[in-house]
C-alpha cells in the first residue's frame, strides 16, 4: 500500500504574554514542493513586517538550500515541518503538516 500525502499549511501569530493565537493564513498543498513554496512566501511576508534584527533568522532560512531539502524530505516522510520567528511581542509559527491518504 502506497501512502500519499496532501499538506495543510498555516501561519499563526501568538501575541503577548498570554500567547493568544491569531490565524494569519492557511493553504492546502498537493506536494511537498508546493507546501515549501507557500512556506517560503509566508516567511518572507512575516520577515518584511519585522525590524531587521528579528527578521535575520528568516533571511538566513530563506537562503538555506540544505534546510529546504531537509524540509522536503521531512514532509515527504509524513512529518510536520515548522519555522518560528519572534520579535518582542509576537511569536510567528509557520508550519506544514501532512494529511495522509492511503492508496
């Protein structure tokens, strides 16, 4: 039996000390590459809104091809992949998780 995955992508902002969650964006994706493309776009969007110091990890991640290959491998294996950015008041969790279907 071959297991194929579709993917659910989401960006969530956790604000303040209480960590109240605000859903920023969601998107289904049919392949790991499409999911990673969505993730890269949202990481870029969030980083564009941050000051330079909190945005630095995003800039580095956006250029890290080895990490992107690791993310693709994890997704293809049915694992969740997440990237987290934070500034003084908000933690942004951008994630992709597989939604499995067996064929």
